[in-house]
C-alpha cells in the first residue's frame, strides 16, 4: 500500500509543481484527475503524456487515473454527459473520453482508470438508465483490455450506482470478472451502516483503488482525516490483513485553496498509520 494524493485537490497548482510537492512531502503516488489545469484529455496528446510519465518516473511516483473532472466535457453541467444518457451521441462523448483516458493511462504507466455511473437525468426511469449502463460498460471493458489497462468502478453517493448494494447488483447483472473496484472509505459512512473497515473484505478480490477522506455519518462531504468518524487505523489494518497493495489516495477536492497545507497535514496524520500496519 502507498499514500497518494488526488490532483482534484490541487486545482490551483501547475501539474509539475504539484507532483514535486507531493514527492517532497513523502507521497509515493498520485491519483491524477485529467482536467482543465492538469493534462486535459481534450487538449493534450501523447507528447504531453510522455513528458508527464518522465516526471512521474523521475520523482518515483506511481499513478492511477481518476475521471471525476466536473466540467471537462460540459462547462455548464457538472459530470455531464455520462454513461446513462438516453441521447446516444451524448453518451458517446463520455465513452470517447474514457477511451482517451485508457490511452493516457497506458502512456503514463498508470495502474488503472477509475470511473462511475453518473446520475440520472430528471424524469429518466432508473431501470432504463441502468439498462443503458449495462449495455455500454462491456464495450468500455473491451476497449480497456485492448488498451492494456484496468477499469475500476466507484459507487458514488448521488449517482445511479450510489451504494455497495447497488454496485453488487451491477456486478451480478454485468457478469464481467475484469471490472475492478474503487472504494472511497468516506462514502462508506454515507451509504452503508456500521464501520467503514467492515465493508472491505467482500471487495478484496477486485479492490484496486482506495480513496481516503473522512466523513460524518450520512453526510457526503469530504473531510480532512480526523474531522469525521472514519477509523483510519482500522481501515489501514484491515487493508493490510487483506493483502491490498494499491493506492491509498487522499481525495480532498474542496481543499484546493489550501492544498499545500492540506497535503502536508494529511500526510502527517496518515503516514504513521501506514508504518504501524507494515
């Protein structure tokens, strides 16, 4: 396991400077969210990706791609378009975005690409939207396999696939062993009952990406570790017991205005836990 930091919490930093800062603080990886300030998938190409790969290698940072950029595809609608859309052309824009992310992941040497379902449009029937998701995901998984990368799926509060129960249903109906799992431990306090660490063992066989943020029960707000109710010592201990070897990536997207302080504070709080479970 290794600590990483999501660039969606570094929105006011140039990417090269953000990466150097993370390495200087002691982070071993980055959860790179391609967005307007950071390797925008729509305006960069293989030359830019190769330059970023060399930077990652020089700094000794591992990488996973996150695809949660809010307005990268539509400047007026957050996270739109998505995989659920009844408009095939709109959904195709999201599919093409993911396919380009697969190419970027390959170029960067990233460990995978994390995606989510998106939210239903107003008036759309959830079951119809779910059926469209089931129809489109296999094509993406095939494209990812051909690109030589993994797809990790994240249940996200407020989206169609918002909980572990809904994700369990998706996997049962999809019947694809090559879909890997992203879990945000803070989300487990929003959508699930009981302690966050108690939900990890079920997903261990496919768990390739863990996001870290604190949370209060039932409230979807990403908090600095120590400000909510997540028992991070128990989470780290359980992941170690399960043999997890991937990123533990801080997702503090609301802290970009104080990113240098937030990244340093989060590392000070969590690095000792990582050493304690080694």
